[in-house]
C-alpha cells in the first residue's frame, strides 16, 4: 500500500487511531488462523496484523471532509460479513504518497479481493 498512514479501528464502544510507518508486507501461516499479513516499523513499536481468512476485500475511497485541501484517501478493509474492519488513511499525504495511492486505485479499481498469497 503506502508507507505512512493513519489506522482507525472501531470496536464496540471504542475507537483506536494510530499513525505508523512500515516496511513491506510480510506473510506468515498460523495453524489456528491461516495466512496473516503483517506490517510494522523498524523497531516494531507499531505493528498491524491482518488475518486474511477474516477479510474479504479492500475498498478504495475518496472522502471529502470540510477544511481539507483535497479529498481524504482511505483504504477500508472489509470483513466477511461486509462490515469495515479497519480504515487506513493517508496521514499528511505528500505528492509521492498521493501518487502511490492513486496508482493502486487505478490498478485495482474501487475494490480488490483479499486472498492469501
């Protein structure tokens, strides 16, 4: 995806937001969960794990927000029930991040199926 983002996870009665930089996605197999995709920063003070068997797709959305110079670029990870499991937004996007996000959306369209590699 992109190398710097704001992650938002909405649970029952809680919202967690975190900003993270990360290296390329790593994959591992778990007997209990199947394939897990992981991103983390160099010192692992930020990690995000994605259980691919629980997710169905990634949706790319441009969202207009008052006060922003341009649209907010969001990737929404959708679970098998069709609910948004997590949103990942460009955080302080620069030209390179915006171009990379736009290239992903152009390549995959509005959504892409998530399957284990």
